[in-house]
């Protein structure tokens, strides 16, 4: 493992290591994928990205991935994917999608990189433990540092040894705040005392229950809830959502109105319709959210008639 100051930095290190190890130039990413401030990939939306030679595919579409490898043989060195598409809509990976990526990467000699900055909360072993798919590299960040700047990349020894002193070749991984003492201490305390296996399992269970309850309310008004575990996305459409493009034509104004209605009722969510459970929340706060959601949806529905 190597530590960084953020999940963005961890992903930049991981991509660099993957491309060095594979001796290739291209990174396969997914429409709607967000991997940090300089690694945002969406069709039709400009981004202030680092100059990554990116090949854009559709999430949950293995055929588009196979087509990319066919189009650029022996050029794609890394597949960068979120086990659940996060900022792109909180869209679950379809059954077999991540396992299919693992198989394709093995066939093509590419590195499979899981960005688990969000999905590491799904279990004590992250999404990969729940899904039974092992990537070559994993990145994490955010809350694992207890509120301090934190990021980490780890994985296969054959790849990580490229930044071990004394190896040939050996590349530098420098950073003023790598292994920051406060971050390391906070992370150790978080993983030993707060983010226990039991607490994460309970948070996942509550999230799954809350999303089901919210989805039932939302669908009465033409909305829906996507997501996984303690991460929920609210969308102003009831069509099946499997990739970011399924949401591209949705009118987002009802979501903006819903945000303000919930805020008036003492419930703070993301403006984009994202709802995230945290450990201090209880079944009582979940019930308050559902009650506020139900009355807010009635107001939104009248406004949109």
C-alpha cells in the first residue's frame, strides 16, 4: 500500500502504476465515472482532466468494453471502474459485469483498478469482498481518514513494487503529506473503533431497507431510488437505469425542488438527489426522512403538474 492526501491522488498514482506495469498508454473508463477532481469522464460534459488517453465505454456493457479492446489491441493498459457508479447516478453494477471485466483484463493483459472511495463502506472488505471479484489495484479515501486528508492505493505486489526503493525499474512516489501523522492516526482509530465489521454490516442493512422504502414512495410520483447499501440516488424518472446515459435526458428541476422541500423539513441531502447514511443516524432519523420525503413529493408533484 501507499498513502496519499486524497482519493484523487490515489487514483492518479494507481493509473500511473498500471500504465507503467503494462507498458501501454490508454485507460478504459466509463461514462459518468468520477475518480477525483481531475479524473471525471462524461459524454458531453467538459472536464478539467489530467491528459489521460481515455477510452470511454458504457457502464454495465461488457460488449462496449470488448469492442474497445478490439479497436485498440494491446494499447489499453488499465480498466478504471467504480463497483457502483457513484457521481454518475449511484448505479449498481449488473450481475456479472465486474466479473466480466476481471475476465477481459486477464485475457488482454490489462490492470483492473477498483475505485472504492465510495464503495469501501459496503463491507469491512469493501465492495470486492461482497461481490467476490478481486481487482489488481484498489483505491480508497475520504472518511477512512477520519476527516483529515487521506487516500490509499494498494494491490498486487508485482505492480506496487515499482515504487519500492531498490527495485528495477523504480519510480518515485513523493508527496509532502503522504503518511500524514494526523491522517494515519485518525485512520487507525477509525478502522479499529468506529468502522468495525459489525457497524458497516448494520449500515449496509439499514441502507438497503431505507432505499426500498424510499423507492416505494418515489415511484408513486414518477421518481425512483437507485444505489447500494448506505448510498442512495433519487432520480426524476421511473425508467430502468443501468448507465449514466439513461439519465441524460431527465429534467433535473424536480430534484432541485425536492432538495429545497426536504431542507425546509430539516432534512439535508445532496442537491443532485444523493442521500448518504452515516453511522450516527438511527431508525428514528430514517423514519423522519421518509416522512419528510413523502410530504415533499406531494408538493413537487403539484408544482410539476
